[in-house]
């Protein structure tokens, strides 16, 4: 098994290295690719130092079985043909191909079989917020079809990359030192603040991040569900949180939902209000599952249910989801 990581020096690229090692993913050779800025860097992996190669339009991907790509949408679009032309399966973490009809959009706990039909050799990894939400929605959908979802997200700085995490640290230091605050990765200071904007605004008043949750959820779940999202950047370092309201065709009790969540693949229930137990990003960074708590009836809708979801968006929301796709393909001998 020959594996490549494109964008090896980024936050998700580094997470790929950790996840592949943690899960003992079978690798005979690992090849790392990056931009001119990162080419030449070396990273340890299973006792070896692997040097990052410059990503170029050549035959470097010949013989590579799977390439995990996380270098931004423009790079994915430019190099997709170069990566796939010799039969490499490209699992892409950008938004470049997610809504293309001939590219499957896959969350292994929800629609793994979609990965088998990939005419262009590309499988898209969904948006991080969509991934953790649909893992939870899958459990409810098994009880009754979901008509509508209202969701507010509380997205950590790391969703904007490693540099954004560093900026948040620096902003807190600057505020406490009474220094001018550096603002670069976000539209406003994030330290001691929340920003109700993730990605750019579209013509309908929703941001691209919010529209991703609408469109991607429908594609992944093969559903007519409607999703109305408000995405907010919060001054947490890592792991996204979500407050989710769902309306189902038939009423679903909190007890039924809790049982479904407990049985759901990739889910952990953390829901004991009497002991103040509920998912929080501070304690769940670096964890594999999606955590669910605050499960309760919606007081405004007989067919409504509300719950709280937390997941590590660099791990399950990016690298882990992609690796799980590759593991599925290996399991069914499709790679």
C-alpha cells in the first residue's frame, strides 16, 4: 500500500500523519507533498524521517494507491488530474468537488457505499461541521425521517488552520499585556469575542459555510431535509460544537433518541444534567467520536427534538473521516 499526503505541512496534513499511525493503517511507502514553502521539510513517521516533495505536474503519483489531499480548493482543482491519472484514489478535503454529481461525498458512518462509485477517481470529504452533524442525524433518521434541521455552530479557531490557532493565542497575550491586537485570520478580534461569520456571505444572507451544511447534508443522506444554519466562530482552540433542532415526520422521544445515539456508529452519549455532564470542546480535542448531549424535547414543536453535538473538526471533521473512507475501501477490496 503506497500512500500520499498532499499538504503535509498544514494542520490537517499533520493530523493525517497522527491518524494513520494511531490506526495502524497499512503503509508500505508514505510520500509527502507540499508547496515550495514546505518542500524539503522532514517529518517523522514510524521511525523514519520523510522529506516533503514539491507537488508538480509529473508522474510522481504513479503507483500511489490513495492520496489524502488537504492543500486548499485551488490546488485540488489544479492537480486532480495529475493525482488520479494513473489510478490513484484521491480523497479530497477541500470544497472543490463536494457538490459535483460525479464525485461522491462520503461520511463512512452514513453513506460508505457511495465511495464505490467514483468516475473521476475522486472522493470528497465533507465540510467539518456537516460531518459531525450527519453522524448524529443518521441515528435519528433511523427512527423517523427528518424534515428540517435548525443548527447553530460554535466553531473553534483551528477550523481556519494552524495560523489561526496561533493568532488566537497571540491575541489573548496581547490583550492581557495591553498591547495592540493583531487581526489577520478573522474579520475581527476573536479573543474575548464571538464572530457570527464563518466563510463569506452569499446573496441570500447565509454564508458559504452555512450553505455547505444545507447542500452537503442532503447529498450525503440522500434526503430532502432542509437545513437552516448559523455558523459562529468562538475563541476555543479546537473542536466544533453545535446546537441542533430537528423536526421529524413522527414524534421521537428523548428516550428513543438517546437509545439510538447510544447504538449509533461513531457516537458517544454524554448526557447527565444532574451531574453536569455534557460534551465540551475543551475536553474532547483529539478524540475520534462525535459526542452528543443535552438531549431533550423541543418545547415549540411536537415533532421536534434538540441536542448538543461536539466533535474534533481536525480529526473526525477532516483527517479521520478521510482515513476511514480509505479503510472502508480496503475492507471491501476496492482499493
